[in-house]
């Protein structure tokens, strides 16, 4: 079982331990992610914008073509490094379901159903806007269905100091279910070369990984190769490779054994600094660089595709999540956490309008390379995400202030 010595192996020096401790603070991770996204935007919209595009499309291992690993830097950060983030998310979400607020099925049902409706309604908004634009435009129906969990959690971490912990659990569940469904949509509707056999092969290293961690084994020389094999086969199957991180996280036991913490807590302790300090900021750096020139904005905002994306993310998400949460809580045995207000849920619903990663990915898959609608999608996703983050920050900032002043009175729903 893990002990303090095994924890120190990743950060052996005092300076490394101090840095790791800082990176485990959610606010620091959120600031790093937002700063990296801002840097990408600035870089992409300066006279040196060509260098940004050259760096993000650079292929570090062109010889990996035979293995399907001749990916550029942007894909390595989105498919590779981001899997580390999703592994940590999987660990945290399992802890919520086993020992946290979501262990009650009646409470867990609300964010799960909200996630489903938070994808259906934006898709309907997009289709309504593009119904007369032709079948090609309708291929983008899934673009506004996705929520970027990394950015949403980052904004919540920066804004929140007194908001209830259950609100983060609500957002975490909502965003993970959203991402899993979005990845399923990609596999079913936007993947021309889906290989279910390779996905089946990926189950083998995942099961072996789960067998070892269930027995309390923390052998890095066995677990790390198994995790890499799981990632590789999921990637080669045509499914978004970050799903491997979530599945691996779900295999890790949560409950403590004796006087030692659960293995999920131990792994989260080890990997969160790498996730928050390297994986997520680098992903943001190579995903957020979108042209914001006047002509590009004007052209995008006259496109029905862009308008459908903006309406879906800004309106569809709020209506789908907030509306379904209220209906489920009102007419079924499922219930909202008693420590949450409907104003809190409104703030989370707005945060869910931050599309970014998966939305941009679906946009690239929906339209052919060189199609101007690809750039329209990028601009629309960025504009909608920034607006959603801004409005959500205002709402949650006000709620944070209310909880700080009246922590007892503000817990009613």
C-alpha cells in the first residue's frame, strides 16, 4: 500500500514538494489554464501568429506513422496529456459516487439527467437555426452539445472560495457525463474508421490495471505501461483517447484500508500537480489560438453555423440543464442537494456553455479541411465560451459573496 515514501518518489526535492503542493490548489491550476488560453489568443492574433500555427501543427515523431502516432503537438496535448487530467477526474468522480454527495442515487440522478438534457437542447437549437441551411450545415448539430470540463472547473475554482463543495460535485458529474456522451457521439456519427475490435483489446490492459490497483499494488513499472497500452488502443480504435483516462480512474479503489488512505486519494495526490501544472495549461495553449480579426469575426457572425453554435452553447445549455434539473427535482424522487440554491445551478448551467475542446474537435470532424465553416465554428465556440464564462463568473461571484456573508441562510434552495 502507498506510504509517504512512495509519494515522495515523484517530487523528491523540497522545492519539488513545495511546487507540487501549490499546483494541488485548484485556484492556481485554474489561473494557469486561463493564462495559457489568454497567451494562445494573444499569440495567434499578433504578427507572429504564423509561428503559433507552425508550432501547434509540428509533428515531433513523424516516424510514428506506422503506429498511428504521427500526431502534431496540438493532438498530443488534446489526446495525450489531457488523458492525465481525465484520469484525475475519473478518480475524483468515483470518490464522489462512493463516499461523497453523489453516493445517493436520488441526488446523482439530477446532474446525470441534466447532462443529457444539456446536450439535447443545444442540438435542437442548432438544428432550428440551420434547418433551412442545407444538409452540410446540419452536420454540425453536435458542436454545441459539449462542455469543456477543464475550463469549466478552472473558472469555478477561480471564482469560488465559499461556494458549497456539492456544487463542484454537481458540475463534475455533469461535465464528465457530458464528455462521455460527446465522445460516444463522435464514435457513432463522426468517425469513419471506428474499430470496435481495437476498443475491445483496450479492455485487457484496463482490466489488468484494475486488478493490480484493487489488490493495492502501486508498481509504477507495471501500471504505467498498462495505462499507456490502454490509451494507445483506445486512440487507435477511433474513440477519443481521453476516455481511457476516465476508465482507468474508475478502476481505482476509493475506500481506505486500515489507517491508510484509499488508493484513489493517493493517486490523485500524485497526479494532480502534473495535470494542473502541465497537461491542462499546455492543452489550453495549443487549443485556444483562434483568429479574432475584424473580418474573421464579421464573416463568422453572419454564418448560420456560427449562430447555431452560439445559441446552443449560451441558451441551449442553460435551458436544458436548469430546466431538466427543476423538472426532475419537482416531479420525481430525485432531489437537488439541500445545500444548493437554484441560483447556484443557474451559474453551473452557464459554465456548461464553455464548449472549447470537444466542440472544436467535432467542428473539425463535421466539416472538411479548408471549409470556411471550420473557422466559423472556432470563432463561434470561442465567443460563446468567453461570454458563458463571463456571465457565469458574475452569477457565481454573487453567490460566493452571499455564502460568505450568510453561510447558513444561503443554503436553501
